[in-house]
C-alpha cells in the first residue's frame, strides 16, 4: 500500500521519499533465512534489506540508500553505543526520550538527504506488539513537532476478515486496533481495509463513525491479481486527492 | 521491600538470592550521573550497579556478582551481538521469544550460580512502561515453565496516595496497575500498598476484592523512620508465613 | 458450543442446566424484529427468548423457564425498580456491587431452582463491548465466591480467521480478546477456536503459550455441516474429560 | 471546576448553561443517604439532585430545571420504557447507538430549552469506570456531529498526587487516565491538575508533551480556602482566553 500511495503522489509531482521501519531486532536483513522471511533485497550501496524496499524502488523508479530501512536492532545498537561512549552525559537512558529521539533523528536524516518534501514511513508489524511501540511513540512526537495533523497524516492498514457461510465482514479487529492506536495517542486519518470484503456504504459508515474518519477516507484494498493494479485502485477511490488536500500540498 | 522480604525468608533458612532488573537502556550504572540517579554501588567483582544492590548485600550479609543486575541495555546488547554472529540461524529476531528467552536465561544462570532454591527478582520502573514489558513477559513465561503459581509468586508494589483535607486513600491507581498487569497475563499474589494510608479493614477488603488476592496478602508499608524497620513491619503482618505457605517451602 | 458442551457433560450424568446472557437492552426478545435477529423462541412458560434457548432445550431434552435468559434490559429494570422502592437503603447505586450483585443473584436462583450441580452460562456478544462488562465482572466475582478456579472454569470462544491466498491463520484477534479478558480479571481455562483453520500443533502451541492454557485445552471448532456434529467433534478432542477433571466432578 | 469555568465564561457574556452527568444508577438523588453522599439539593421544579447543581446555580445566579441532571438510572429507565413500548421498531437495543442516542437527545434538549450557545457538561466519576463509558461515547459522537474539535472541547480533571518525604509530584495517574480517554476516542483539549503540587515549568512541559495539549492548556488547581477563589485562580492562568479562542466564541 505504501509504495502505491507513493506512486500516486509522485505522479502528481510531489518530491517524496519512503522509509521502511521493521520492528524486528535483526540489525539488517542480511542474517535472515530466505525460506522464512522471503528473499533479501540488496540496495545499490550494498545494504541488505527487506523486500519491501525493492517494491519502493520499482514503484518510484529510484534507488534508495540503506538508511531508508530502520530496525529495532539498528536503533538500539546505535543508542547503546552512544550510551557507552557517554553521549547521554550520565542520564538514565530511556525509550522516551532517547530511543524515540534516535528514531526521529534517523527519519529526519533520511528525509533531508533525499531532499523530500514528503516522507512516507511504513511501520511493519501489528499495532499492540511491544516491538512497534517505540516507533509509534516517535511518530506521535514527530507529528506534534512538525505542527500537528495538517502536516503529518496517519494511514492505518487493517484486516477486515469475512467469516462464515454468508460471508459477514467483521469490523471488530479494526475497532480493536484503532482503540489501541488511540491509547498510544495516534488518531488515524485514513483507514485502509484489507480483505475480500466489498466495502458497502453501511460498512464504510460504521468504520467511519467509530474511527472518527470521514467516509471518503475509508478505503478498500481487496486482493488484486498483481500489485501493480493497487495504485489505480487507490486513485479511483480518491486517495490521492484526499491526501493532497489533507496535507495542504500545493501545486499537486 | 524486596530486600526486606529476602531478609525475612533468609532468617527462616531458605537458601535464596536476589536479582535486580533495571529497565533503563544503560548497560550498567557506570555512566550514570550521581546527581540524577544517586550514587553508584560497586560490587566486589567491579561491576557498577544500582544502589539497590547495595541494600540487598547489607540485608543478606552477602556479596553479589555483577550478573545479579539486568538492564535493557545489557539484554539488548547481548541479543544484538548474538544476532550479528548468526546465533539465531536466520530467524526474525523478536522480543518474544528471543529477548524474553535471553532474560530467562540470565535469570536461571544467576539463580543456579548462587545455588539458590528461591530467587527474588525485583523489577524497577512502573507497570505500563514500554521498557518493563519484555521483562514482565519473560517472568510470565517463566512462571508457566516452572509449573505455575505454586512455584512462583508475584508481589506487586503499588502507591495508595492520600488526598484532600480529610485524607481519603485512593485505590484507583492500584486498580489501574493491576488491570494493566493482568492484561499482560500476570496475576499478583500479594499487594504491597505504599503510602501514608493506614490500611483499614474496609480498604483491605476492597483491594482484596478487585485484585483477587486474599485479605491477608494485602500489606501496608508506610514511610518508616529507617529502612531497617521494614522487615519487622512485614513480619508483623504475616508476610513470611504467607509466602512460605504459598510457595510450599519446606522446613521454613 | 455451549449446548454441545452441555450435551457432552449431561451424557456423563452431571446434573446441569444452562443460562444464556444476552447483553442487549431489550428486556426480552418479544419486541425484536425476526428479520434482523432471527425467529424468537417461546418457552413453555410463555417467555419470548433468544433462539439459543431453543438449542439448549433440544440438546438437553428439557424445558427451561424464562429466568434462564438474562438481558441487560431485564437486569437494569430490576435494579432501577429496587432503587425506586428504596431497597438499597439510600446507597449510591453502582454497577459494582449492585448490578453485578443482581446478576449473581439471578444466576444462583436459576441454578438452585433447576437443582443443578453445574451451571453453564453463555455470555453473548464480544469481549470488550461495554454491554458485556457488568456480566463478566459478575462472573469474575462469582468465581472468587465459589472458591476459585477449581470450582468454576471459563471457556473463551474466539475467531481464528484465515486470510490471503496461502490461507494463513491469524491468532492476533485471539491474543487481543484474551488480553482484554485478562484486564477484566478473567483467565480463560479453555480456548475454543472457531473458523476454517485446521489447528496445527504449531498453532495450538502458540495459542497455548500466550493464553496460559494447556495445549489440550485449545480446541478447534470448524464450520460443520450440522450443529448436531459439534458434540462428537468436541468429545473427540477430549473436552469432556478435560472439564470433568478440571472441575473435579465426581462419578462422571 | 465546571462551575468556575462557567462563571468565567458567563462574565464574558457567553450565553451558556450547565448539565451534570452522574453515572450512578439512582434515577435521582432523592433516595440517597445524606450521610454517605452529602445533602441533596432541591431545584425550583422540585427535582432532587446532586449538590453540584446547587454550586452551578450559585455560580451562575440562575435557576436550573431537573433535566440538567442526567444519571445512568434516568437514561436506562427511559430507554427500557421506549423499548417496551416498541419505539425501537424491533431493533436489538444496544448502548451504541440507542443509549448514546438518548444521552445526546437529553443534552440537546437541555441546551435548546436554556437557549444556550455553549453548554458545559460535567461527567462525574472516574475515567475507566464502566458506568461512565456510555456517556463518554455519547460525547465523542456529539463532538463529531457538531463539527469536531473547533466546536466542542474536552477538559480533563486529573489528580497529581505528591508523595514521599521530598514531595515528588506523580504524573503517572494522569498518563493512565489520558491513555484511557484516548482509547475511548477522546483527546482532551485542556488538563486541569488537581492536588497540592505547584505546576513547575518542567512538570507542565511533561504533561503537555504526553497529552498532546499546549503548555498553556495545562492548568493547576490546588486546594484553595474557599471554592469562590477558583474562578479567579483559573482566570489568572488564562483559562477563559484559551477556551474562547479555542472554540471561536465571538464577541467574548
């Protein structure tokens, strides 16, 4: 989804880049078993990263450097090295503000180096996992620092499973994950509903109501034959227009 | 409180030891500013640790080695080094089971080396902090592995503040932290209520009811003139007898 | 599932009965639209109730009276009438202890009247709904009052959806609902996994580990051609033996 | 606090009224024991209500009718009567949307009848209590319906206890209750910190940071000799200006 949104917005001339956050503790994907995790993708600078980075490059038609992939291992290793060097001047080193500070620093660096006006950050994993909490907190702080919801938007991808013989679409998992996100201080601005369910007006209204998201920001992404159809599918539901307006991106 | 419980049980002849978990990211207390965090305590083997370890040594009349102090920094550094060496055989390294596994391994090592039948583990910080979650999950798993609640008990220390002109004792913070503990899968076996409040029978019954803890396992620890009075205070409320019976410790 | 468990245990000669809790605010099902909620079932005493009661009667081969169906409407109406009559002697009337007290009273009455040694209580709705909270709290208190987990067990029915082209079974919804249950002070003793997923040993071990439930208490109930096959299916997975042993039911 | 805020805003010429929500199940305060709950206040129309209503009348210099006091008992009794009459046309009656709908209806009625441009709604009890959840959900929906945060603001009153010999102010209870509020979909716009703590710039910044509230919207209300000093105290911290600006109230 991230690469498709990136594609849509880039097509409108927005200078953007993409960063992937993988909350696992591996410092990079180099040590990971391809049978378990899928093939590793090797960037032009030699960094071994998650396959998603390959998707980004293909969708953006650009080469990305290794610092566009953050992992828990990479962040904690940096923080622990700094602590050992005495960089924190004797402070008790904590997730807030030290780990979240490092995450924000890495994101700002990647964005500045890419001279991007807009940076899409994809956080892997599931809301509620301990691994992703420091990253989500960092993003919450970042939103505050850049001036609030007019300057940074959260897109929440969630599963809407269909169960039983009659194919009833279940929104409880979405309600759960949105409640969890909110308790972390994050209010999603757009909901992307994955799954086979057609998003009926009723279902869309229900999700809109309990997520505090306008109906036009509830988007369905069913399983499509190829990922290359996803950008067109998103565009047809007005994702590009909504985000451009929401973030006040000029000339797009 | 931990050192006092240790003192009480040691006086009954239970071969025990104590481990302190500090959820901060500093690898050890050596880099920490004494003005902010209090003086560092230096163990006989040269490790610089939290002052609490000094309390343990004084209360137990024993010298403790450096591996009786775990920190987030120490655990994550070990896990990341193992990952870089390929010890995880290409697996995606996660908090569960890899970080929790390392915590359990470190705790077992400290206990075995000390030839202890009982190990008291104090977890610093506050329930609900992201930092302490991997440690609490490790302890939950450990309880399952050692055979359940008859072999491992959780003592939850909580603040019961007194507010207003009439000095009303507030149990809401206790309810909150117990709910949080439970959502992590931990059911406390004893509640230690810190604060100036006298624990009236009413208050004790209320805490007992919503915490699922018998009334005799709700213990008050007010602010005493010196910490050396705490063991006597706990003993007078039956803490020793309760824990010995609860854990089925023979000959104690 | 409840009626099937009832069938299995009744076949072993356990004198039991069944109560259904519907957390909706309708006092009974008489006013409910059959197109929306399904047909109403009329008990021998004329009470109009949820269709599930019909299932119980068929599976047990017995007639049930109207007080075997509790709804939020019925409970609150009773409590509000008592309050207006002054039965609470001027107390501030609260969910805890007044509503939960009424729920426990109604459950005890139904059980005593039916001369049952074991009462199965099915709570409709979803964990986390506000409607079901007073009922779950009442059951938590009841477990404490009857002497703990050896005398009352919780069976948690949860959806394990299968998603995507490769048919991956998702346990996140189960983790979420168990975490929610625990935060309410309820530790499930058995997990019934609904859904098309075959419960592989791996999946069973995973659910067992994070739910603190032994592997043999993780039960799969796929969609079967008729509900009358469910009891046999449960029996083949050892549900009857497990519950009889767990609750120490003699001669069964 | 509510009556003081009302006083401040009324002094600026804003046509306003006040509604008190008491989440207890008593239909009105008439049956309540004065020894336990304090004296009952009798409105001009004869309704027996909570003492707070008396405060409102004194601070506003106005007489309020009985429908300016909502209780769980009053709301549920109305909903259950409507259900019995068939007003819900056979629907399954649920907290959402039926109870929350009734709450919103009652609030709108009270506001319209009082010809108020601004209505202050005080919700008694504690965030996280089951009793207050339907009311908080109703207010969340109401905010959405009136056009979002520019038209309706949430003021969260929270306890900042001071503990120990050195008098350390604890913000954990505030963090907990704000997290709980957020998980219910409510983002506070102003934090009122009750308690003896002086709000140091550090403390204010900390609360501001994790509550996503600007520092000038973090207000301290210590225990004052008389409640009549509270309005002046709030005014001196800029509460009036902040709220007038926040809600875009003209000519005030």
